[in-house]
């Protein structure tokens, strides 16, 4: 099945931020595929695509991208102390409004990054997280229970999209391995599967995009899930997550492309085999299970050697991509077979 991913359009027309030859060639490629194919192929853009915004019905629109933080979100532990082990000295933080405005959440709309105005019907709280599969006992956690149990810290992470744009985000949350340990997985569990929320009455993208295999699902190897970088984010920029950024909790896996970090997770399952993942099922030649950031391995249709960084002013500037997104010292040992150029 063909799979089209369109470059982002943060400001201005697409041809203003994209090389003109590529722009024209890609448009010609799209036109040859036909409308029906494009409707199906738009599936590859979790992490990062922004064609023209679609008209999607939703409830009362919030006033702005920062007005989508739920009023009843737990605020215990906010703002959290910053963990200085995880800093990004070579890059400024991405401007907060830009980071909250420019995001993919297909459950609201798969044709635009600017989805905050479509989140009016979505009510994240109260929220529970189910644990199932190869565990000593299946259980359910309340999100505030988890926050009080594990405490919160702030970590500044690089974020790298598969479509070659990037940002620097201060996430608030706790290490994923703390949650893994609290789930008491059996020794036979080798992988963890994550399932996102599926509320078509609250999420217009689910209602409209019926060709996607909802709910969204992702997976990690157990060693990846227990790596010190793997982070459960419940906030950003010192406050709880806005709805469009994955409220109430999402994964932040800074050495992997963005689509590996599912948003609005409601279920964790432990298994003894590699779980299927959403985009790999839809486009296996373009989205691998591992999906580590690797500048030496191009996407089938573009290079990954450089990226467009969303700066402190919310503008993009070009810079080289680092192996494992700059986190090789933390994760390289887990991937002896990863191509190094």
C-alpha cells in the first residue's frame, strides 16, 4: 500500500518551507496515486505531517493552545524540579506556544498539526490505566495515584520527528521503569504493548478517519521500556499536558522517532513476543518496530541526515541529526545491529 507523508507547514505556504523541486515532484506523485489511495495512505503521519487543515466538527473550541489544559488535571508536584542530568546545552527550548500548537494527534485530525481547536469535547479526567497480560495480577491505576506514588521530575529532551523536524521540550513526569516495576510483570514478559484512548464521541478524527485501525497501539522491548531515558510524561513546560499534546499521559522516548511515543495511554499489556505497532502494520517498509533516530538510514523517500529545528522563536532552522538523537551514551549498547553508516 503506498504511504504518503507530507512535510510540515509551520508557517506560510508549503513551498515556502520546502525545496521547490521536491515540492513539485511530490505533488506530481500525489496526483498519480488518486484520491482513494491518498485517503488510506495518510496513515503514516502520526509523528509528523501537516497538509491543509481539514474541516472537522468538534465541541466548543478552546480560546488558544494553552487553554486546553484540563481544569481538573492533577497538579500535585507541579512545577517539578528539573533533573540536570538530562539537559540539551546546544539547543534552546522550543517556544511553548509553538510546541503546543504544532503537534500530531490523529484521533483529532490526521490532516493537520494544528488540532488544539478540535479538543473541546475531549475530557481526559478522571483517567485510569489498565495493566494486563503477563503480570502477577491484572490491576488498574488512577493517574493521580501514580503521580503521588512516583513523584515528578522535569527532563529536557530533544524530540525528533520522522519527517525531519525537531524540538526541545521540558517534560514533567516519571521514569517508565518505575511504572513497569509497579505492574509486576512475569519473568517471561519480553515486550510491553501500549494502547491509546479510543473515544469517537470526543475525538472527531476517529469519527471521520474510519480507515485507521483504532485504537492506536505501540510497543517496546522490555530493555527499552526499562532504559533510564524512557519517560512517562504527564506535563510540559511546568504544567499538566494540554489535550493536544497527549493529556493526560504519554511516552517520551527521545532516542526514537516521535510516533513511538503514544499519547493518552489507557492500557499496558505485557507479552512474550514482539507486539504489532500501528504504523508498522500500515506501512512496514517505512516504519520499523525499533524506529531509532539514525541519520545514516534514510526514509525510503527522504534523507534523515538533517532536521528542521523548531527554535525558541517558533521558527525552523536546519541542523544535522545526531545518532540516536544525541542519546547514544544511554542507548547504543541495546542496538549492536543498528547501522552506523
